[in-house]
C-alpha cells in the first residue's frame, strides 16, 4: 500500500490546518439563506446555499452560525437598513470567518451582514421586471378590462387555510346589506418558489371557464417580505396582465406593493378591503336603482296628476259645451214652435181673419169667384154661407 495512512482525525486535522492557513482572516461571501433557526441560547443557525441561475439546481451548501452576542445587533441593523427582517430565501452578503471542526466539518461564523446588498439585489431584480413589463405594454393591459356593473360571480385564488381567505369570505358573505355573491375557490400556494406556477395553473383553470365569472381575486393578506417575493415574479405578472377577466389582488400589508399588484385591474391592501370593494359596488348600484325607482314613481304620480287635471278640465269644457249646445237647441225649438204656432189657421182666425171656401177649396183671389157663386165664410167661432153678387 503506497502513500501515507491517516486516521480520520489526523486527516481532518490536516484539513483544519489547511483551512486556517488559507482563510486566516474573515472574507465576504454571497449566498442565499436556505434555512434559519434560533436556539434557546440566542444563537442563530443558518444553512447557506447557492443555486444555478438557469436551472435553480443546488450547487453549494454550508452551515453558518451567528453567535448570540452578535445576532441581536446584526438582525436589528439589517431590518432597519433593508426594511425587512433577516429571513429564509434572502440573498445576503456576509462577512464570515471560516472554521473547520474535526467533528462538525466546515462552519461559517458570520460576523456581519451587508443589508444594502440584500435590499439592492431585490430592488434591482424587481426594477428589471417592471422595466421589462413596461416595455412590453403589460402594466396597464388588465386595467383596460371591463368590470361588470354588478360583479357577483367571483373566482378566488388563495390557500384554503389562509386567514386572509377566511376573513374575506366572512366579510363578503356576511355583508350588512344581505347582498348575495357566488364565490369559488381555486387553491394555490401563496408563498415560496412554487407559488407563481401554482397561481398561474389556477388562472388557467379559471380561463377555461371564464364565462362563469365576473372577476378573479388573488388573496393572501400579509406575511413576511420574503414570503411575498413570489408576487414579484415576471411570468405571474404576464399571466395576470393578459388575463381575459379583471384580476384584483389583496396580498400584502399596507407598506407592500408588488409587481402583481401593479399589473392587476385593481389592488387592495387587505382581503377585507377587497370584500368591501365589491360590497360597495353593489351598494352603489342598489342606491342608483333606488333613486331611479323613486324618480320613476314621482314621474308617474306627477304624470297621473297632470292627466287627472287635464281630464277634469276636459270634462268641465265638455259639460259647458253640452250645456251651451242644449240651450241653443232649446232656443231653436222654442223659435220653431213659435213659428209653427203662428202659422196655425186657428190662431190666424182668432186674430179676426176669415177663410173663404168655394166648393171646399180655399179662395185666395177674387178671380176665383163669379156672380152667383155660393161660398162659405169661416171665422174663429164658426162659418156662414153667402152668394156672390
């Protein structure tokens, strides 16, 4: 057997010496926090990882420690400078001392973390995504969708166990007006690397039944900044922007606005605020309907009153016309009666006139009579015969 033979301890001791010789001082290391936990003593144990930028496959992994005497100050300063707590999933730039233990292997002792690096990495990636979406015309695409006047059929994308989903359902269906809504849940993960693909899959399922819904709601309702980083995903944003229905979001706290919010039709800060959004729309439409109903009722009453007034006026005019007509006809009848009466032979004889008859026929001219003719003279009180001389 050729070469030196080492005991395991002896070999690892040589490795430790080589490590200490190669890294006598601290160095800056860029990595992602894969796991993170605190023990009772206040020490923070981390698993630092590195992934392939194209495939996402794990390429490196190492344990790291922040001792309790440094953890509080490092974590506090990091949160103040980056605007978010130290969490799993973050890219960090850490000042580390490299240690090797024959029992535990390589350990990276973290002495400091550059908060500006983490904030800058996240900000730069986010700005690049926003710039790309803007260049592609995606930022206002979904906001051009037309929301139904009475949006009651809502497709909800959320986790069934999420508190935000429960708050939304209770607030929406328990609204004080008693308005009825139809909601259907399309479950999807709401955090982590699998969330964007899961939400896109839910959007695809809704798109296949788009005629059944008025809008799509994406609900989460808060969480850590790292938990919500999935809503800055480019592919998710593109799917929201191009969706055939209005997509509304409520996925963060008051201080958070994500790329998904920016491309959505509308975004609200909390699920309960989103529930109020739809209740207010229906309430507004109900108020308009009530106002129109009142106006219509008033118009009908006004029209009816005007009609009654015109009818009463017409009846009065008709009565007046009939009365005048009857009076005029009465006058005509009386005049006719007078004229008829004045032509009555008896009335004429009563005035002293006489009627001469010859052979039973009225004599109206002396030419009708000759000497010797016998005539009858009629008066008002009788008649007498005579002979013409």
